[in-house]
C-alpha cells in the first residue's frame, strides 16, 4: 500500500477570579457570558452540556467523564496525550502530535483509516464548544489552555452529535467572556531525565476585558516547545541491486546527514479570541476564532522492535536509523459564531463555523523499499540515473492535505422546568480533503526508462485526490417526567450522507490507459476514478432514568450510532456502506456522605454491525480498500469515583472492555470482494485491536493551609493492560502485541494569593509503555518493521503562574 496508515445576559452576571475556577468548579458553558463560583475544599458540582442543555454531571443519564479546569491543571494537561491517559474508555493510534486516531470502548478495526487517502471517517467525534473539529483525517491536537473542561461521552451519540459519533464524542469546552477584568500568565520549563540535554517549556497567557456593559473580550495565546527524546543514530544500508549492465551490485546508503540526538522536538503556538455580545436581555452573540501552528521534526515511533531484518535492524531503546528527511506541520484555523436567545420561553441556538487545516508530512518510507525488495527482488531497488549510476532506492513519503469543514446547526429547546421537554434541530456540514501524496525516489524522473509518474516529479507512486463528504440531518430529543423522579427520554436523527471522490492513485503504468485518460489538468496524471456514494438512515435513543433521591440516579439506555460509508479507489470495488453501533447500557450515579464521595458506574453491551475494515486484494498492488465485513460484540464496565475529605482527595477512573468479532471474516478474492472459498482472514472470537482490556488511573492529593500559603502534594498512577495492534499476525515473526504497563507522576507546589508554583515529574520511573504499534505502510506489507509509539520518558518540570 502507498499510504500512511441556555444563555443569560451579561448584565445579570457577577464575575469571579480564575483562581476560583481552578478550585474545581465550572458552571456556564453556553455562548452567553459565564459565571463561576466554588469553594476549592468542597466537592465540585460540574455542569455539562452533553445533552445540549445545562445539567449537573451527576444528573445526566449517560456515561460521561468530565475533566474540570482544576483537574487538567493538576495533571499538567497541555495536549491530547495528556488528557487521553485520564480517560479510561479512550484509546488511540498515533504517529505523533496531531496524528492520532481516537476511539471509544474499543470500536476500531485498526485498519479502517486509510492514511493518505482518508478512507473511513473516524469512529469518534471531537468538538470545540458547539463546533465539530473532526476531519476526514482525524482529530486535531488542540493545545489545552484557558479551557473550562473536557467532556468524554462514551457510547454512540448519533442522535445529538451525528456522524463520526459512532463510538463516542469528545468535547473541549473553552472559558467564555465574563463581565469582569481578569488575566493570567503561566510559564513552565521541562527536561527529560537520565542526563538528557533535551529541554522544553511553555508560556501561556489570557486576558478577559469588559469592553462595555454588554460586550466583553476574552483572548489567550500560547507557545510551547517540547524537547525530543528519540535519536536517529548512524547507519548504513546495503541494497542488493543490478547495475546499468544488469550485473549484481550493492548500493550503499548512509544516513549520516540526518543523524541527530533527540531530534523529535515540537513547537506549538497560536491563540484564541472570543467576543461576548449581549444584544439585549435575551440574545447573545459569540463570534470566535482560534489558530494553531504545530511543527515537529523527526519521528515519534522508535524501532523496529523485532530487529530480525538485516536491512532494517533494531538499534535500541528510543532510537531509529532513518535515511530521509522527517517533519510534520499542522496548521489550522477555525472561525465560529454562536447565537443564543429566546423566543418566548424557548431557547434558540444557531452555531456555525468554518475550519481550514493544512497538514504537510515528510517521512522515511524506506521500510517499504526493503519489504518490496525482499518479496520482489532487486527489480525494486535497481533504478539507473541519467549518469548511469544506481540511484538510492530509499523512498521518501511526502503528503499534503488541505482539509476544510463548514457546519451549521439550528436548534430550539423548550424550558428545562417543563414536565415535557424537547430539543429539535437541523444540521448540515460539508467537509473536504484535497490530497497530494508523493512517494519519491530522488532522480527518478531523469532515470533511464523514466519510471516516474508523469506530472508528479520523482514519484514512483503518486496520488492526487479530491474528496468531499456532505451530511444533512434533522434531529429531535424529548424527555417526559412520568413521575417527578422518573423520566423517559427518546431521540431520533434522520440523516443523508453524500460522498464523492475523484482523482488518481497509482504508478506510471496506469497513466494514459483506457481506464485512466489523460486530462488537461497538469496537476493530475490522469483521471483514474470519479465516484459518488449516497445513503440515508436513522439513529435512535431511548433512556429511562430514576432519581432515587437527590444523590442517587439509576438509568437504562438503548442507543444507536452510525458512521457514513464512502468511496473506494479501485474500480472493481464497490463503495462501502455506513456501519452502525447498537448500545445497551445501564448505569448508576451516586453521591454519599454529604456528597464527599461520588461513585459512577456504567455496564454496556454493544453490537457493531457492517464493520468498516481496510483490506487488500490479490491484484491491488497493496492498495487498501474499505469493506463492510462482519460484526463484533463489545461488553464492558466503566466508572469513576472521587473521595473528598477536605484537605485530602482521592479520585480515579477505570474501564474494562471485552471486544471480539462475532463471526468469521472471509479473505478477499480476485474480484475484490469477500470470498470465503479463499479462507478466513479473521476468525470469530478474535479480539478487536488497540483497546486495552483494562485501563485506569488513580490520584491522591493532599493540600493544607500554611499561613498565607496553600501547599499541596500529589501522586498519580496510570495503568493499562496489553493490546493487539492488528486483528491477526500479518507477517510471520512480526511483533503485533503490546505489554501492559504502569506509570507514576508526582507533583508538589503551593498557591499564595494570585501566585502559584509547582514542581513535577512525569513517568517518574521511566517506564517504556507502548501506547500503539504502527507502520508507515500497511501491516500486510510492513508489519515486520513495526515501531512503537511510547509514553514520553521521565520528565522533570517546574511551573510558575500569576493571576490578575
């Protein structure tokens, strides 16, 4: 394969300091200007908007984990990896910053995402406030600062959040403008342990300015540099090849000019601004814009781990031998506007926005060269340049994505105090992905016989693809209080998905054939395919919840989710259909001892049907196609608990997930379709990949008063069990399983008035936990070269903050 795998007016608000917010509570999350108040030594009552209404976390009848601003600050959360380890139902595969695929409850095949070409949409959605940020290529890695909370909604959220909420929805809720001046700045420095000279740091600042009685501005900016911890070490690769006369020869290749210690550094900078504008007592407009630019160098995967290939050996812990340039730039901007008001006593909300993201990636693709040499012989390493000398056959992968997304939602909600409550609305989005993917052998365009793809430079394989996915939906969600403490809720969402894709993906041999006519577009070798897929359907939800008393809630839910189908590039392979997830769930939310102890549990049983899985055909030249193959059953238990004894708090969360296929998945035949006569690809009862059976964390924190200071100490532990990287062992001897691991973090610090300081150590015992195993090309080709995306090594840091 050729790819990598309800508002209130500001006039009625009273402001409070951000220090109060960091104490652990946050209330408002609508576009109107926010109010927050809390005592840091009492249990927090977090208000969430998971059902598009403001509700107490402990009164929402779904499985949801919310990370407050205080929680994120206490755990040094700055990026996706930092908060993902606090969410036990969330797993992911990653190539590094901005290159992660997020999953809930193990709903992934491990091969449904078709890297450079998009393939299946993600199984989970990422939202920033009211706006979806998930693109065809996955979620962005938003720098976390001045954030009100993170909401992780487990299970299908299709009725309210639509497509790409098949397995769950992750929501990032920002702080909103308030009617009081406040500002803050935080500065940190970090360094990796064991004598490393690799260091980093960050500076974050925000300001909230009441411009007038009815207008306020909140703005924030950030810069963060993360030091590297993976080194590219010296190496020489000797490719067997044929010379200009057809005689056997060796092409030696050195990586000397790319050797560098701790070379996977990252720089992230950007900012966010929002205006809160009260038009009158009932209507608020909140325009906002956010920009982020992230640049990383090197690779964040080390290995190969097996080390049994002489052309691509293992070179040790946190080391690689790479032979080409490697970098990634992820630059994006989102402009959004939310209008909230009232018509009579009904709430009316419009949320719309435009998102544009540029991703430019260069990576070493030479493991593909090695793999194809070992299966096809020297024909794949023997390219003769214009001077008659052998070219370095090491391939360079370079892909440029331009993602866009515009979305619009209009909804109305009846008063939350009514016995019958209704939320209904309309939604549409249009997202696109313009792909330019090059697989480069420098000098190929002038090589003898010119095997390069026309109009693509030195490409041995080239892709030029334009993909557009459109979604239209109408939804309604209603609740009726059968008794004052017994509520029946039901929701439905009807959708239409319209997806198109056109372009070229292949080698020079395809260009100019009857199947691929040359066009006048000089950026396109020829038009290999132009396809369209349209489908429609519904998702549903029914929930019965019983409020036993003010501190105990029991609920039962039936819900469904969907993920749209789409286009396959190969002419002989039909478009794939939507896959669906049916969820049966019972849960309890409880508080005890005057709410000093909270315990929430959810037991779920999910059926995943028409699973979208990426497979190759015998005649596809490694091209991945997406198929609807079989079904899976996912059972589990997830929960969280918190004990607050004033000065001492103990909190934790965990999830047990048992996810397996339900029947045999057949191999793909020569026609490009499942053919059981060709044998079984995945047997029934095979464990789904990526998701650990158990993942959990626990944190103990002790704080006390000492004069005008409030010192604290904190210890945290995170554990996850081992995973399977892929459904089956793709290549004999390949490493495809990870081991379980536990990491520990420690922190101590103090707050004094508006000042705060903290010293911390992350992964204190330098445990090399493997979060995912990945390959640059598909596992069936490159699994023996699997590399590890691991926890960051031991890291020391210090942070100083000031609020105004």
